[in-house]
C-alpha cells in the first residue's frame, strides 16, 4: 500500500505537462473505437466459481472471516458519497436524460423493464375494444413518442385523440403533476385532445367510465385534467 507522501509525489509528477494526455483531445472516432473494444472484452472470471478455479478458491479462503474496520468503512463511505451538484449541473443532466428518450431504441430498452401492458392497461384496452373496435391502439410500449412523452392509447382512425391511464400513487406527487401538465401541453401543441383515466375508475363504476369514454370519443368534450 502506497504512503500518503508517495501518492502526493505521483500526483505532482503526473499533473500538467507530466501527464501523457496533457493537451491532447480524443476524437469521437477514437472514443467509439475504445467503446467497441471494451464491449468485446470478457471478464476473466466470467462463469468461474471457487469450486472450479484455484485462484478464486485461494482468495475466498484468504478473505473468509475478515472484516473491515469502522475507520475503513467510513473512508469508503466518504470516498463514494456523491457530491451535490449545482442547480445548473442538475438542469444539464436533466436535459441530457430527456434527449436520450428521443432515441426509440433507448426508450424501448428502458420500457421493457416493466410488464407492458400491465393488468390495468389490459382492462382499459378491453373496454376500448368493446366500445370502439379498431379505433384505439395501445402504444404505451414506446411505439409512439411525442417529443419525450409516450402516450398509453392513441386513436388510429383519423382522430387526434390520446387516452392516458394514470395510477394514483405514481401521478400524485408534485413533481409528477408538473410533468403531467407539461405532457398535456405537449400533446395539445401537436393538436391532440387528451383524456386522463385514473386507475380507480376501472374498478369502481365501469358504466360511468364508459359514458366518459363515449363522450370523449364523440366530441372530445371531457376535460383533460
């Protein structure tokens, strides 16, 4: 283990012009080559266990019964604590993350984490197919994106209408309310009328929900909020 003085000396030696990368900029092409080369690398211990590999068996025996001191744990905790970014930095990160969702491949990879459609979405889908055969399609698996938003159901027979299914728990926070307001504004900007169906409506009075859906489909007269 290096002493603190050695670390400082190495830091000084490799700083500024002493750093082999000083003044050099990696091109995008070179970055892409490095990325592709990294993807091809296979970890040396992939598929190995302490029962099949002597090296892992040795390390396992060496580490069995050893525990880090409280001081060491605190050092690791402090070293890995995430610093608090400024408002400007958080805003830049937020913009970059939203831009990623314009890439349909990226969006589909993310959306595939959950079961899609879920039980509530299937229930609403059945009601829509009963009332309006071949009128509304489930696109909540990122088949359609309007800017960075992915609607749940969209009319596929000439009407610019969207139906969103909101869960009370997920969409009740202040942050979600602000995001949903921007979602509706975005849909409206592209000429879409939007109806929000809350999941509790699916399990209380189905006939009331059907009347709301019929009114919305007929003239879009149901409020979006």
